């Protein structure tokens, strides 16, 4: 699969306690192989942002049409 881009959708490692198995949108790509992703909060305004190491997510091949600023 190609390199990740902002707006790509990844699935978070299901073994993670928080957000495990969730789909998340790539918001920022760091130079140390980490990405900042967000999960849209259900029933609340805003997003939850987290950093993930490369071994904690899998690209899905999908892209978000609208990306949070």
C-alpha cells in the first residue's frame, strides 16, 4: 500500500484498551513513524485525537471525504 496521507482511514489495533478496533482518520504524519489520528466522538461535538505508532494501526485503503480542521 502507498504511504499514508492526511485523510486516509486506518483501523486501530483491536488489542488497545481505548479505541481498539475503531476506524480513525489520519490528521498528521510525524517523521518518527507515528501518526496523529482522530476518532469522531459519538453523541458529542468534536474529535478525540491520539498518536499511534506504526505497529498500532492498519491502513484500510479508504479516505475521508471531509477532514476535521
